[in-house]
């Protein structure tokens, strides 16, 4: 196996006296979907904000493509090729898909001394990229607000890939979706992984993780409880690890094995 594209080495993050991450180490390889699981308060959000340049680690090291990196802000991470698709998407519902797709990266063409938004280029690229992801739009001028939640997630993922993401961090992309929309997003993750992009899939849903994950790391109270590869752990074992092990066993006993 090749070297990891990104390594988080013994990362600690303190907020005053609160220790959000206590020596977390995770490595991610190109072309894999690495699932980061944990309950609320496990440290998932702090971890991805540290990986994506929002937070500076209190201690530890981020190594990207074999070189230590010290991000000044999220723009540094994006420039390096680390893109994050957040649970609450930064999109304008009444704006077209193509304008949302190129928001912040607007293509322009000159007419005399004036730069204009290049609608023809934006529309063509948007349609091509969405078709690659299996989404058939009515047209590039379709308002984003008319898309399903899963389709909007796919727009955001396709946008990140188009603009050069080497590591794609997905923050709970399926948490508010129905079954069919979730299936669309998971299929998109699979397509992205097959393009050789490293996917970090943040979730608390074991079934969704097992559907596309190659490796699984569980966080609990700012610490890693271990990393397992597909085939090394069952969904039940992964759920038990997330839920606290013996606490879940005791609860299942008291509820007659219904958890």
C-alpha cells in the first residue's frame, strides 16, 4: 500500500481547560473511504475542523503528501487540496445550480474592458460534472432549492472534486436524508473514491458507514478507540464500540436485547 495522503499524528486540541482531542492519530489513503464515527461530543467536529484548517492543533502534527503542514486558515487547506462539505450546505436556494457550483470561483470572459460571468462555460461544466455523479438536472439554470437534499449534497461534492480536492471531508452528509436520498449520496461517495480521492466520511450511522467504508475509526471523548478495516469488524461490534461497550451490553440486558 502507498503512503497515506494525509496523517493526523497525535493531535491534541484544548479550549482552555477543556480537552476536545487527546492525542488522536488517523491516517487516510488516496482512493479510500475512511469513516470517522462517534456519538455526539466524541470530538468529530473538532477533528475535522483541525484537519481542514479551522482550528490549529494545540500539539501534534498534520502531514499531507509526506510534508508537515501548518494551516493558517481554511483557505490554506483548500489550496492544498483538502475540501470540506458541511452538513449545512453553503448554497443559495433561489440561485441556479451552475451559479452555486461556481460560487467563489466564477469563470469570466472579457467583453471590452469588462469581465462578465461566463454563463455558457459554467452551464456546460455543471451539466457534465453532475452527469458524472449520476444526477440528471432539468437544466443548469434549475434553482438549487428545487433539488432534493441528496442532490444538493451531490452538487457540493461534485463542486469540491471539480476544483481539485485530493481529500474530501464529508460532515454527516446523510444525517437528515431519507432512504432514497441517502442511497444517492452513498453512491456519489463510491464514485469519488473510485476516482482516487481520499474520502473522510464523518457519521454516527453504522449502516451508512459499512455501506461504503474501507476503514473505520471510532472517537470517544476526544480519543480514538481503534481503527479497523472492512472485514475485521462487524456492524454490531462497531455499534457496540461507538456506544460504550459494556454500557450497551448492560442496557440490552435490561431491555431484553432490543437495542
